[in-house]
C-alpha cells in the first residue's frame, strides 16, 4: 500500500515539473520522411483494433501504415488510438514513458500531425498538443539522466521534432546539436561505418539523423554542417553496403533489413555515385567492375576478441543483379541458440575454416589479429590481399586470402594460403574453402574437375581450382523470403604436412562461360 502511495505521489509531483506553455495550434507543419506499409495499414483496419497485436504500439509508428492505406477510416482510427492512449493517463514511471519509446511516439505524432490531427476537433488538437509538450519536457529531464550514446541522440530527436511544431524557436538547439556530434564521434568511424559493424544499427542511426536533419532544414540560423557531413558519410557507407539486388550484403545481420526500408532511407541521402572501395576502419572491401560486385569482410585492423560473427574473409558475389555466392543469412529473433550459433560460424560464410573451427572465437577467449591489408585498383582490375591470425594459437598457422576481380573480362581469381608460423598447438588436418551458391543455381561437375554454375537466368559460370578434392553438398539458405534449398561447393585442402612444407595454398577461379 505504501509503495502504491509513493508511486502516485511521485507521479503527481513529476507532472507539476512538466507543466509548460502550450500553443493553441502548431506553429509549423512538418513533412514525414518515411512511408508506412499499405498492407500493414489494411491489416489494422480489417478487424476490430487490438492494440496488443500492433508491434511496438506505444511508439505509434503504425500511424505511417494507416497513412499509407489512405482512407478516411484510417485517419479517424489514428485519431481514436491516439486519443484513447492519452485518456488512459499512464503513470509517468511506466514503460509507456521509456525515453526511446516516448521520443519515437511524439516524433511520429508531430511529423504526421497535419494528416490525422488537423482534421480532428479542437478539443482533440488541444489534447494532443498538451501531451506532446508534456512528453517533450519529460525528455529534457531524461536527457540529463541518460548515459547511453544512442539513447541521447534519440531523445534529442524527440525534443527537436516536438518543439519544432510547438514553438517558433528552440532556445538550446546549438547545445543539443553539439551533444549529437559528440555522440556520433563515439558511435561511428571516420569511414562512415557504425562501430558495431552492424548494418542494422548503421541504418537505424542514419534514419534518426535524417529526421533530425529534416527539422534543422526548416529552422533559421542553425549551423548543422557537422551533422550534415556525418549523415552524408553514413549514407555513403550504407550505399556501399547495398548490393545490385537493392538489399544489403548479408554480413552481420544485413539480410534482416527489408529492401523498402533501405531504398527509402538512401533516397533521402542522395549522392548515388559515392561508394567506398575500402572501409578499413570498419572492416569491409568492395571490388567492382561494370558487371560484377564482390563484397568482402576483411575484419578490423586490430585485435578482434568479441565478435558476433566468424565471417572473416567471407565474400558475396553478384553478376549484374543476380547473387551468385552468398552467406547463409540469418533468422530474425531466433529462439534456438544452436541455429543462431550455426549461422554465425565461419562455415556459414563463403570463407575458409580449418577443421571446422571458427576463424574468430565467438566466446572471446581467442584473439584474432588482421594484418597486411592491401588493396589496389588499376585499369586492369581490383586486388585485395589480407592475412589473419585466427588459427595461430590452436594450429600455429595464419590464413592469407587474395582476391582479384578483372576489369577486362568476367573473371574472379582467388588464392588461399595457409602459412606455418611455429610449432604451436596441434597439427591441422584440413582447410575447407566454402562457396555457398544462391538458390536457383544448378551445379554440374565436369570430367576435368571444374564445376559449372548453371543459373536459372541462362548464364553459366565455371569454377576451377588446382586442388582435386571438391565436394558438392545440399544446404539451406535463409533468404528475406524464407529458407530456400541451395548448394554448397567446397574445396578440401589437406594440411597434415604444413609444418614440413611451411606453406600450402589453393588457387581457384570463377569465369563466365556464356
């Protein structure tokens, strides 16, 4: 009983702190940067609305789905759901007033106010403006309490968006932008990549910056050049991560992002021709010519201890808009730890592993160093040369991978070399060089040992190697459209004499036949 009284009392005094001057009407209209899903909007309207079935209901991002559906019913439903939420008068200490949830909610309300709120009654408009003002003030208090870099950026976004429709000027905007710039220095690398190397986190952060930038653009006398340049740089990185099929490369969760979200976001950036060849600080390399794109995870040029993916030196390959070589993808929100671990392994990527051990220890007990990163572009082609020490402590070897993409003909040449660096650990048995072929490719083994990759679109690539031991296995690839059967091509390299030979290598190539 005393605890309940304490909660009620704290809620009352907090509300007194949050009293602010509220305008009768918004001072300006905002334009929302994002479109919702018409399909999701229709689903909401097709049955009696159950807020428990709407994903992240308290963020109110579903308003964009209703807006995309576009009917009068959608507009009135949005008003009804907002008004009901306000009337419920949630305790300010409840999860409904979580900082990020609150910032997303009032940002969505503010950006879409002219669509659903202006057509409502004056009492409703007064009610929603009052709620936006209260939540905006609450976010200012929460900003001082937050120690999380991303959370601070999202809170500031909520403050700027909401205040931009409530007031003509935002008094402390320069200080808020300074905080954003400071947090971006921590969260991003100079090449524009997110420090986590996750394209999911990269895109989410970029979308927050785009929303903030849209508010800055309509305000007067605000210098946000630093924010503008960082947004462009992060956009260039995302554009480089986008493959010819318009999805992201499938490294580090890239397969989980819908194509439509990527497209919407990059359309807000522009600068379509700006892409990187080498993002050494974040750890990716993009080799390309007129018809082909090859995207490689080169790892971080430092000690790699904690990492969620053992995808080192894995690559994905596109010919025109068709994916040829891939990673196996991911399962969203998988409850099965074994499946998650399996898809995080080196074997689930088109890379090399030794005796089915990961090249990066996902438990963090084994350190992997990246060395000798060399990348060159000439009129003849692109060459990448990288080495890692992931197997040093268990097998006493390093792995060196070279990949060459020709500009003059449709050809990729690769070389994997295992280098003995001392009598450390046990003697390895085999290295497995895996190529996961995208669904829709039929493999035909020829008499001379090469393998034909017969694509359903009619073109054929040939894989050849100087190693005779090649295996073809059935596999499953987790695509954005669900799991699909695929083929796995493996070159098996015997390493039992590595300490005598000091170096054992394999050359392989993919050449377009027709």
